[in-house]
């Protein structure tokens, strides 16, 4: 018999024995009762922790995650507004340049429109 076949057989038997042991432990009423009590105690401790944190006005992790998502969303929206504002500023600057350069063939007596600079 090769070493691989032998180790595979040992592994299979070990896994089977471990499965049988786990099943026997779960079927044992004393172990089952102890697990139920431990899980219940864990849930009660988590509830007490949430209550204490709420009383101290300390946010839970889920609340912080929700706040982080809202801040990211706000940041993205603000960035989009800034981009649109930059585009509008560029368009106004282009319009100012067009208005400040007299067209060919126009005389000096033509009506001139001025656009006030920023801050005026």
C-alpha cells in the first residue's frame, strides 16, 4: 500500500470518527443544554452591551458604517456639484472672452456689453 493511500485512509477514518463524536455530543442532553445556556448568555451579554452603549450615547458599529456610507455619498454628490460649478465658470470665462474681443467689421460705436468680474 502506498503512503498516499494510507494517509488518505487514516484521514477518512479520522474525519468519520470526528463526525461521530460531534454527533454524539450534540445528542447528549447535558451538552445540548450547556450549549443552549451558553448561547443564551452570549445573546444576553450582547443585548446588555448594546443597552449600555446606548445609555452612554456611544454609537454601534452598524451606526458608524451607515454614517460612513452617508458621508461617502455626500462627498460624491459634492464632488459632482464642484465639477458642474467648474464647467459653468469655464463657460462664463469663455463668454467674457468672446464679449471683450470686438468682432471684425464692427465699429467702435457699437454697443458694448460688459460682464462684471467676480467680487464686483
